[in-house]
C-alpha cells in the first residue's frame, strides 16, 4: 500500500513541536504511524501524520540475506541444496523435497525435521508450522 501523508495548515515559526512514532500490530498486518503536533505562535495547533499499513504477507521476519545463504543440510555436500521460501513459513529443498519449518522467525534446519514433511504436499503445509518436538 502506498504511504498517505496528511498535512493541514502548517505555518512557519512554530513555538512548540511534539513528535511520536508508533507501530501497532493487528491480525491483518502492521500499522506504522508517524505524528507531529505543531503549535504555531498564535496558539492554534496543527497535526501532521503519516501512516502506512503493511499486510502480514509482506512482512518478512527472517533476514533475506540469511535466506540467500541457507542450504538444505542433507543435500549441501553433494548437490546445491537450494531452498525456496513457501508460504512465508517453510523452506523447501529443490533437490530432495525436504521441508524445513520457520518457527518464531527461526528456520529449523534439522534433517529429522525436514524428513517429517517430505510426504506432505506444499499446499498442505500448515501455517504457522508446529513447534518441533
């Protein structure tokens, strides 16, 4: 979604300035809100605010640089072991089909964990993934 700035009647030479930034999480995403309260010399105040709603599907908690270097631990010695991010919650090996869950923003790169999900179709993988036992 684009950023929608709202500015009303801001004049020069303000006597006071109050600022704040907030991030609010809700079920559909994250609301980022920046605000400034400007109090001009004649005593009236004006509010400037800027907000952006970020849908959860656009929020990536695992660092993209980490995703670039991670490889399937079962395949990496003999094959490339490249992993594909699926449903923002799973890493799927393109060589062997093992599926590694991302639990609380941490990829669980245990071969035993990847083995549990090899028979599960990508569309059937649960989101969020269950915690490993």
